[in-house]
C-alpha cells in the first residue's frame, strides 16, 4: 500500500480546509470531501467479517464514520478505525489526509 509523504498530506489538508474557518467547519469539509471522493461502495474486513462500506457521514458527536452493512445488519465505524482493504479504494488519500490533520 502506498504511503503518502508529509508534503502530499499537507497539500491535501490545505485543499480541504482552504475556505473552512475553525475546527468544526474544517471537520465538516473533510466529511464532505471524503464522502465525495472515496470510491463507494467497497468491501473491507472488520473483526474477521466482510462488510460493505456504503456511505460516509458526520455523526452528531462530530465524528466522521463509515456506514457498514452486512446482510440486514448496519454499523457505523469511525473512518480512522476502519481497516483499509487491499487494494485500497480510490480516494483513500483523503482519509489519510484527515488522519494527518487529526494528529
């Protein structure tokens, strides 16, 4: 899996946050960009079970989550806690930029 340089991640963060004022607006911008640019749906494995990621959301607790589905079951998982599948979905760099921004 490709590792992004600090300079690449800084550039992505700058692109997302350029018009966002304050932490809350920046978080909202990340949620929108990840939701728009991460190729959905995709499959990943959570606790040994294959799930399908169907959406990205900003929840009421101000956390970006991935809506996961398996059969009739649904679960929201923090986007930074979600295992990255191999191969990773297109747009994964935006999640990595968000991870970089939070650190």
